[in-house]
């Protein structure tokens, strides 16, 4: 009886380890976001335009401390 309990217990431990490892192995690797040069240029242009508008707003209000 004790031998059978040990075998079942050991089998449960091994099964949980195999399931745990296979669960981790099935995670798809996350790919890094790749941006094209056109996308980078577009984002930079938008940001630069926002910066220019902010600078124009600051020059219109001289009371604003820098």
C-alpha cells in the first residue's frame, strides 16, 4: 500500500513539473516593435510641430517665467 502511494505521489509531482515546464515553453516570445524610418520621421515631425507651437505660445506671453 505504501509503495503504491509513493508511486502515485511521485507521478503527481512529475506530472505537475512537466505541465509547468510545458506551460512556460508555450509562451510565444514577444517581438520588439519595429518602426520604419518613415514612421520615425512622421513622429519626429509631429513632435517638432508641437514644440514650435509651444514656443510660439511662450513668446506671445512674456509674463510667463522660463
